């Protein structure tokens, strides 16, 4: 994510907090900056450890509370990672899916596909379910790690 994209994402997140009656405190902003700038999914402990390099870092409880708030507001999403651990990643809009490198953890957002949408419609017809959400993550080795 470029610096401009990170800045725009942070601006959107701050606006969302204000719209929902939350204050943008220094600890919240520190956590949001770390999550917005990442290229790999982070665990809450990763966010906390990255924050220790900051002047007056937030406490671990502030990290967890901020991540919980961002999750409730739909601004972040949990990512399944190889090995079963979940990571935090900025939420993506629209019909998109995720591609993750098993080696370095780098994530890439990829566009959804009409064939997947059609497949889900067939599943609904076959099972009687009304699918209201789906999530596709692909795992592999990125071009940098393949070198």
C-alpha cells in the first residue's frame, strides 16, 4: 500500500470513528497507523511489538480494545493464516479475495469473479441456503520468494 493509500485509509478510519461517537486518541491512532501501513497480516501481539518502537507506546490492553473497535466498525478483518493463526488486515470493499505468500506473509487483494458468484448460486439452489457472505483466500509463494 502506498503512502497516499495509507493516508487515505487512516483518514477514512478517523472519520468512521467520529461518526460512531469514538474519539481518536493517541493510542488508537498509533494502532491504526500500524495496521494501515502493513503489507502482511498482524496478530494483536505483532501490533503491540511494533508499537514498542514508538514514543509513549500504547499498552497491550489498548491494542486489543482498538482492534476490537475497528473490527466492530468493519474497518479490519481477520485473515486465516497458514498454521491456524489469525491476523488482522484492513477490510476490503466489494467482491474481492486475498492471495497470501506462505513464505513472507505478503498479502495481495484480487478481484472477485463471476464464476465464483455463479458457483455460490448453484450451492444455494442445491442446499436451500441463502449465502450472505463468502471468503476466499489463496495461499502460495510470491514471485519475490520464488527467486
